C-alpha cells in the first residue's frame, strides 16, 4: 500500500476546486486512504490498518457475494452462468476477490488508477490471475466483452442520479441474455428539510473544509456524497431497457438511511 508521506502535496490539486466532483473525490481517496474510502470506519484508515482489520474487510466481501448470488438465484435466475462477472466501482478489490473464486473471469471497473493498482496488488498477493481491470465500462464494450453477472455495491450513492442512470443503462447493455445485474442504491434518507439543505450546501467545498476542521479532520479530506436514487424511476429505466424478473430487496437501514439492492435479468429469448 502506498505511504501517505506526500499527502499534503497531493491535496494541492484540489485546493482550487470550489464545488465537489464525486469522481475527483474518489480519486483522492484512492491516493490517500483507499480502504476508508470503501468503508468509512476509523479502523480502515491507512494509519489504523492491521491484520485484524484487513481480515474483517475482505471477509465482509466473501459474505456479501455469497448473499447476493444466493438471492439472485432464488428470485431472478436460478441458472446464472458462472463464466464472466463484472464489479463496477471495484475499489481495492473487496468484491472482485470472491467473484474471482466463483467465476471463470472477472472484470473490475474503477475510475481511480490508484484503486486499481491496489486491487491488482491484492489479487497478486492471493495468486488470483483471472481478473482484469479498466477505468470505464466503454473499454470493455469496445473490446466486445459481455457478462453473465454485473454487480455494484456502495458506489452509486457517491454518484448523482442524473449521471448514475446513464451508467446503469450502460451496465445493463453489457449483460448477456440470461445475465443478472445486482446494484445497491441509497433510495431515501430520513432528515429534515434544513438538514437536507445543509447536506447539499456542503458540495460548496469551502464550507465542507470548515466542517472538516471543526471535526478534527484534515481540511481537504474529500466529501463523500450521499445521493438518493428514486426507486420508481430506476425501475422504469430498467423496464425501458428490457429488464425482466425485477426484484428489490431492502438492504439495510443505518443512521436513518434506507438502502436496497435491485436485481434484474436480461431476457434470454
């Protein structure tokens, strides 16, 4: 893992940016605090990582993939082909690693080259050789790739719905007939109108920097956006794409946040 000795110099690239760009923020987490960027718990900070926390981090991925595939098989398609899988927003490879044990070939997509580099190192440490990585979906489409299973977890909440719906459409187009897609979304946050307004205002970065200072964080620690995805519009979008067997499972309700995993299949006909 990359050391953080040049952290202050790296933050310079973001000082002149006044409004948050979730892609820029994600790349910054990839450079400075990649595991915390995936799971925002203090034990996953670079300075706190140890064998115990890393074991917990990667074991959570194993359990998640088991659960998602079991649910997809029970409710959407009980004959998912186990040839090719894709994980969108793969980060350090928490979910790529268990997918690689279950599928013949796996693709990990992440806009951060630093995250991809760390995911590759995690694959190499475990002798996993059936994974390829790319920084966007279009590179796989251009190569003529398609997939039996496409997945994303704790990613779209960081991407505004206006952009995320285009990405989801592109993901669905990469599915093979009979293929299954499972994406996790944050669909509702219980908060007052004032709190919601304050959350939006933090995208003006000088305000976010002041809040960082008030909470004892590094002034330029990036904002983690929490974007809601309207389930009715998401379902309508998938229907227009030709999705079948739609199944929505409430995923968790933490800190008054309501999440769901949306499953669907591309018609095999």
